[in-house]
C-alpha cells in the first residue's frame, strides 16, 4: 500500500457513511472504549446505525459476539456526532493503519473534534474502579506511529486544554492524568507498572495514544477521558475481583455518560 492509501480508504469510508446515514458532514466523533458504551444513548437521537463491517476499512470486532456499529446521532445543539463503536486495538496485529482508520474516517467525514474514551488501569490508589480521569498527556509505549515518512507532527497540547477546562467546569471533581499505551494484549507485571509510574504515567491501557497522534495529524481537536476499571497490577494490596471491576464500571455508567453528553453539547 502506498502512503496515500490509508487516507483514500478513509475518504471511501466517509463517503459510504454520508450515503448510508444521509448526513453529508459530521461535527464530532466519539470512540467508545470499555465501560463507555452507554454514553451514545444519552447524548442525542440516533438517526442511523451501520454495521461497521460494511464500512470500507473497518473489520469485524475482535471479540466474538460484539457487534461493531457506527452510529450517526443528532445532538440537542443541532450538531451531528459520529459514534465509532468498533475500535481496532494494536494488539490485534492488523497494523497501525487499521488502528487509526476510525479516526481518519471521522476526520474525512467532517469531524473537527474527536472524543477518545477508554477503560484502563489506574496507578493512583485514590482512583477506585469506576473513576473517570481526564487525559492530560500520553506516553506512547508501543514503539509505533500511525504516521509514515517525513511526517513530523508537533504533539504539544495534544489533549485539548479548552475541552479539559470545559469538562472540569461541568464536573470540578474530575482529576487529570498521563495515559501510557502499552502494546498488550497481556497486562503489565507489577514491575512494569512501577516503571510506568516512574516515567510519569498515571493511567495504563492498550489504546488511545496512536489514535490521538493520527487525530492531531488530521487537524482534529482531541478530548481524551479514561475510566479506571481496575487498579494496575501491584497497586492494590488485595487482588481485585473481576466482578468488582465489572460492577464499578456499571455503576459509573450514568455519571460518565452524563459527563460526556454535557461536554459535547457545548
Ligand atoms: N494495559 C492495561 N490495559 C488495561 N485495560 C484495562 I479495562 N485495564 C488495563 C490494565 O490494567 N492495563
């Protein structure tokens, strides 16, 4: 594939979405990670739902039984949101181009803002499972980049100070943190968690950083928010039960979905 082909594929996907949804241009894209699926139903009126596998460049979800969808939503302020419910993770081995195809498609579809959400491990013991944390900056530990060739892109203020301030006006209790993307799919050892802590990470996950770089290259404003679903390995003195993690994510649903709805409604 030539270096222009990922962008041609994103244009094709955007054209398909415009045709299939009847919406020529969308304004804001949302990538919903673990624990955030409920947000879409709260933010506005779903006017079209597409199976993501029908859209050029998108593949069937990695998790059997998960139906990946792309939804067009009419927001109360009249703007259009494009909800990308099928994220390709780097650990699926489909290449970085596939990981960032959704963001590139959203940019080609007209979106000037992208909201990147994820579920992650927390390094701050005060952040119990179910705590949303704004992403202030990231550390890309994948050793990969979605950019190819002499594409030197500045990543200063990559996570919009404007949108972070807006979120904190809506919910002053929100903390901020630095998110580190590990390649995965394995979780970190306690030693790796301590390494991440020492290099400045507060949140660890397997997504988001590569998508944010591609979004900056596409000229989008980026809002990143994590949902701490577990304390990272070795942080909690007692092993967390998977049920605790699931219950916490479930309990956080209404608060984080409301927060997201309020931020994008502005
Ligand atoms: N790397 C990493 N990814 C995650 N995703 C979730 I949910 N929890 C974790 C975690 O503890 N580490």
